C-alpha cells in the first residue's frame, strides 16, 4: 500500500492580470516532513504558500490536504496554522490572548484552552510574559509568540512565511535550531518559505527551488548541492555558488556545453601544470578559509577555497586544475545532462 | 522682526480667543446676578442662585436632559453600527461599482443638512416616526463623515492581521469584531466626541421634527423657554443656557487632554 502524501499540489497556477504568478506547481509533501520553498524574491514561493493556506485561490489545478480536496475551501477549513513574516500579532491583545485567539474563535472550552496555552507557552519559553502586549516584547519574543500561536491548536500542518527575516543574524541561528527541534518533537509538517539558502539547506528534508513562478528543482539539500538540475540551481545553491564554464575553453571536454564546478573541487597548481590559467580578481578572508575569486574569459563565478588566511594579490595569474568527474554538465538550454 | 511677528501672532490669537469665549463669559456672569446687576456690569454686586431656581422651575429640564441624552446615545449607537459596517466594506471588500458608491456617499458631505430638512421631514413622517427621538436621530445615522473616517482607520490595519485571523478560523464579521473594531478604538473615541457635541447642540432639525415636551431635546426646550412670548429675562435665560451646556463643558474641561489625543491618534485635526 502506498501512503497518500499529506499535501498534494497538482498543476496549480495563479496569474495576476496577465502578470506571472505561479505556473505548473506540482508538489507532494509527506507527513512530518520539513519542506522549504526557496528562491529569489518574486519567484512565487510566497504565492505558493498563500495558495496552500487558502489566502489566494488558484486559477488552475487542485490542492489536497490529508486526502481532502481543499482547492476552494476557506483558509479556516484547511486545518493548518501559519507564521507570518511580520508575525501578525494582534497589537491590542496580550501574549496569552494572541496565542489562544484561534481557540477562542473556535469555541474551545475554557479549561482546555488554559491547558493548551500553558503547554504552548512552555514549549516556546514564554512563561511569565502572558500579560505583555506585543509592543512590549523584543523581536525574538514576538517571533516566539507567533510560533506559540501556530502550535497551540495542534494543527498538523504549519506554514511559515520567512519567519526569521526580521531577526538579527545571531538570533536567526538559534531560532532556526528551535524551529527544527519543535517540528521534530511535535511531528508536524512544516512548509517553510525563505530566500535564504542556508535556512533551507540546514532545516529542510526537501527543498523546492523556484524561479519566475516555476519550480526549478525538488529534492533533498544533497540533491540540490551535488546534482543541480540546471544552471540556475547550480548558481543559486551553495556559498560560493557553482562556477559556470563554457566547455570550449577546457581541453578534453565536448564543446557547446556549460560546465559547473564547485569551489572546493578546484586546486591551485604551479604555473604551466594547470588546465586553466586565471587572473585573481578578489580575495575574501572568512576565518577558517579564504575565497579567491578568479577571472577567465568564458567562465563566471570561478572561485578557489584555500584553508586559513591565504590571500593572493589581485591581478596575479595562477593556474588551476580539477578532475573531470567533478564537472557538472549542462546542455545549451541549461539543463543537466544526466548519466554523468 | 521675527520676534515682533511672533508677538503679533500671539496677541491676535489671544484676542480671537477672547472674542470667541466672551458670550459664554457673559452668560456665566449674567446667570449668577440679578438682571439689573448683570447689564450694568456691577463688579461688586452680590452673586445669586435665584436665576437657576427660577429657570429650573420654568420648564421640564430633567425631561429635556433625558431626551438629549437619549438622542445622542441613539444617534451614536446607530452611527457606530452603520459606519463600522459601511467603512469596513469600503476599506476591505471588493464589489463592482465600489468606487462609484463611495463617491456617492462622499457627496453627502457636500450637502448641507439644512437643505435636506424638508425631504427628511417627509421621510420621517412616512415612517411614522414623527415626534419620536428615534425619528430625530435617524437621518444622521448613516453619516458620510463617519463612514469615511472608519474606512480610513480600517484601511490602515495591516492585511497580515486580517489574514492571520482568517487562518485562525474567523469569519468576515468575526474579523471585523475581533480585529478591526478594537484597533480602531481611538477613531471611535474621536468620532464619538464629534458626534455627541454636534447632536447635543443640534437645534433646527429637532425643532421641526419634535412637537411635545416628551421628545424635545435641550436646545429646543431652551429656545422655547427663552422665546420672547415668555418674557425676556436675560439672567434667567443665561442660567438656563449655562445649565444646558454645563455637562458638555465640564466633560470637555475634565477630559481636555484625552480629547486632543484622541483626535491626534485618529489622524484628524
């Protein structure tokens, strides 16, 4: 018996007066998994999430949650919760009232409400702040109130729309871990929208990379990093991103292709022994390593990683080499050539 | 030069304020003195409360106060109800012809209420509400100003709050009641102040549409009390006037700061 996926989007499209919204979105999400919708701004990831939430209705296609067709259902009938980028806390209500807002609307009895509130506050570490108003909380605390509101009702599906983008970098790291732990402990299914690939790669079981309203690749973080489906994925994922090289400048490779190469697969060799001779265009020290940006005609994004502090003067010419099996090959349309 | 113009401005402001408040000061002066002392501005003359006694006995003031109080309450409740619903629709819902309808509503602002008195009179009579407090208040309930104010206030509520409430299971009216109305509290307060003071002072329309002491509000009662047929006694009329405006005046003095803040917060000045 094959279990029905928890959430299914089938050929979903949404268009805004001719402008591109999203097109051909088909996606299966397993129960208990963490799925990240990743992409540059304007790629349609938030629109996809809003379609799933029921805040927008699709022009085409269908959406299924827990085996039920919810394509035209109201947001409130979809049994899901949502964390907004701005947190969307009600400024006139206290922390406790914000968290139990949905329970009150759904007429959950008072005693049950109190128990669920206590539980949600305990999980998110908000005890003692029950009577504060959102304006009296720090950014991180507000974020936790939004999380508490999302988990208090015990919905199995939780949607998150860039929940970390209003936090400072340090807090972001710790909250990232908290959210991941929360998701695992509660066994909920999370669909998480982000433009930050670090978030997507570190948290998600499955990453959906989007561009211009279309899905570019669906796969595990490993798939996206090591087997990018096209040049867009190759250039988007990873820091530094994959270098793209026109194949005619490399000996021993069939011309007319685009080659992809990760920085960590490139090594510097004494001059005269390398496969490409490049000019150093920049050097960036990151602490544990130094990134050396290289220039070569017909190649973009060539970077070499060197351990520790290892700056090279800009303008110097160096030779680099790499193995053929580390090359990713893309055809003229930018699609990955498989079998390699 | 700059300093001089500053002084001139201040002096002009003070002068204007004095002119503005002088009738009230005179009424206050006259109300506490006998008529002859009052018109002679005899500073040393004795103060008296007799005028108030005479005035109070001269008309059913308690009834009038009650009527005015009921009237402003009815109008305010009606206005809150209609302006909330209409303001919400214009702020957050889409329907064909919305802008046209909104312009029609706003056009009401260009029409002086006095122009509509005859039409309103006919309407209220047709509805059988002539000489009732509800009839007095009804034409003001769907206030264009109020609808506009509520629309502006609701428009400033972030859409995420609306969406969050939707996801949490609220229906449209639930969202209105649980999210928009509480957030628009300052606007409601400011609007209530404007509405109460307007309708407390409204005279012409209640004069026309009321006919008996049972429905007459203060303003109409006062004018009948002070009508020349009843003999003009400036001190007694002043006493009656001070009585009529006292509740509003005292409320304003006590809540001055809140009044101003409410207006600032509601974004109208």
